[in-house]
C-alpha cells in the first residue's frame, strides 16, 4: 500500500515543480514582451524624429548586404 502513496507524493512534487517552472516562464515572457514593446516604441520615436537619417541608414545597409551577397555568389 505504501508504493502508490509514494508515487502520488512524487507526482505531486513533480506537478508543483512544473507549475513553478511554468510561472517563471510566463514572467520571463511578459518581461521580454515589455522590453520588446519599449524597444519598438523607442525605435519608432527615433525614426519619426530623424526620418532622413533612418532612410540613409536603411539604404546603406541594403547596399552593403547587396555587395556582400554579390561577392559571395561570385566565389
């Protein structure tokens, strides 16, 4: 009779640990969402304040990626 009781106890402990891990994962997920939202808002604000700089940087990165891609295909 003791074996099923021990198994139930172990199941309960595992379930409690799993619930704890899930809670921590939810907290991490919420924190990452908050950080991502803050970063997106900051990026949006910066782009709205400096639209021509943003266009220049995007154009420059596009040219750089294009050149690097063309060079790698040429090998």
